[in-house]
C-alpha cells in the first residue's frame, strides 16, 4: 500500500489494520559511470515495495537524502548531516505513532545512514517505547553474498557500485543500469580509513569499489531474496508485540 495515495477519510482504519509503516531511505551520491546518483533510493524503494506486498505494510514516500560525507566531494553527491537525519527520523517516528502505527521499519539503501538510523531508533525507544522501530540494511546476507561473488570485497564493510551492488540494481532496477560503462576499480583502502575521517577521493577516483563488470541479475536475485525473506520475518515478528 502506497501511503501518499491514500485519503484522510479512509486511512485511519487501514492504519489500524496494517500497523506497519515502511520508510525507504537512500541517498544521492556518486556510483561510478554505470549507475545513477539515486541508486540507493531506487534500491530502498524497490525493496520496500516487495516487503510491503508480503507484510501488508504501508510504504511511505522515499526519503531521498542521506549522510554521504565520504563521497560529498564527488560530482552529484548531496550530503545531509547525521544530526539533521536523526532529527527528521525521530519527528517522523513520533508522528507515525500518533497516527496509530505500531511498527516503523526503515529500509535503508545506503550504509552511510546506519549511524543516524540506529541513533534515531534509540531516541524513539526512549520517547515512544510503544513504537517498534527497525533499521534494516540487507539483513542476514553475508553467507549468500560470499557464495555468489567472484571477487573478494575491497573492504570488510563497504560495498559500493561494485559486483554486489550492481547485481542488486540489475535485479531490482535493471532499466537504470548501463553495463556498457561498468568498470573494474579495486582500490587499496588503507587501514587508517577505518580509524580516522577519510574522504573517498583519497583512494578512488571512480567511487567504484570492485569489479562491476562481473555483476549479474542472477547474483542480485539470490542475495536480495534472502534479504527480503529476513526483513519480512523481522517485521512480522514485531507485529504481535504491538497487537498484544
């Protein structure tokens, strides 16, 4: 169900029945020559739609901006501070609770948002403990990712415009991908990047962290299927706690 398509005369009863609001949240940032600036938004939005179909949730309008400090100097990137993001998400959570929602599930398409989402969830836990808040970023996919990828990850945590993320896009938003421009760029990311602020232009000119040319729709489907199954299970698990 698409929340913004509803009207105020009918929506209250539907909220009481559904109880779940899903917020797709992404970012606008560089993703190499073969993927669009809105990659993380497209991924979050398509994931949210698939999860909503299986949970009876409402899909809120996509929040299209995120914390992209590491890539903010690349052409096209738009950076939002963690503080701004946290404040907005807390305000949204409180408002959703007041409207009658019991579960607020944030489906995140951008790793850089993780700190803000977790902090917003903690603040909402203190302010409206009755609201179950989930922050979801491809949960439980490490095993299947390791099985399908042909190249090692350039970083233990990051994946960006690479074999993996490009495969996600080929499965979820193939029409946005230009594989004729996919490149191989496996940067040497220094250990110091994990312990001190490091703009990504220090180690990559392309914003690609891997071999995008190895991406396939089939790889994306295998990983995304696991992620969706896990998100559906987590949301359904949260619903009884609300209804009891």
